[in-house]
């Protein structure tokens, strides 16, 4: 199946779900499908979670300022 055929099938399924169950249910089906697709990629080894964590929570870009203590005199 080509990417175009897959997109057409997904679009058709989305519209059928939308008509049958409503827009919210159709979007929920897409979100569920995306979650399971991502889980399959992780299980297959196509996504390295350590790399994703490093990109999202790593030290890039943000500069942390030292915290200052308030109160506590001499």
C-alpha cells in the first residue's frame, strides 16, 4: 500500500466514523491510532526513547538561573 492509498483510506475511515459517531469520537479514534502507531514504532526499535528524552528534556537552549534565597538574615 502506498502512502497516498493509506492517506485516502484513513480519510475515508475518519469521515465514516465522523458520520456514524460524531466529530469528537472520530478525533478520539485518530488519537488512539496515533498512540498505538507510536507504541509500535518504539517496540520495533525505530524510535529511541533515550534520544527523544535527550531532545525534549536535555540541556539545549534553556539557561537555568541559580535560585536565590529570601529571608534569613545575618
